[in-house]
């Protein structure tokens, strides 16, 4: 069971993996987008503090690079295809 290293992802993956007598495997490449200066802000706070970036994000989310963070293109470039993980699926 592959998981992002984020606590909430591991909290979900752990019980699923345990049901199959496995441990979750953390893959850093599965972490969510780095929202940079937006990290931890509510939508209203992001809109108030960075109105131009927020507007662009709402209008064309795939084209925005978050200040101090990533763009969706960055995430696509670093996130591996599941086919590249070298795993096989098997029913138990």
C-alpha cells in the first residue's frame, strides 16, 4: 500500500495495509502540491493576502505557480506513474 508521507495519508493507509498484513510504503513523490505562501491559509485568507494569484488559481488552476511553492506541472513531473513503481497487483 503506497502512501504520501503526509500524516493523514499514512493514517488512512495504515489500517488498509494492516488488513493485508502489510505496512504502508511512503513515497515522497506522492506528497500533495506545495502551496507555498498559501499553505495553511483558508480560501478567504489566500484571496485577501494574494488576490492576483488567488484569482488566477480560481480561473486557471493548472497554470498557477504558487509563490514559494509548486505548479501542477511540477507535481506531474515529480509524481511517478504507478507503472514505474515496479509493483504487481495480486488478489488475496
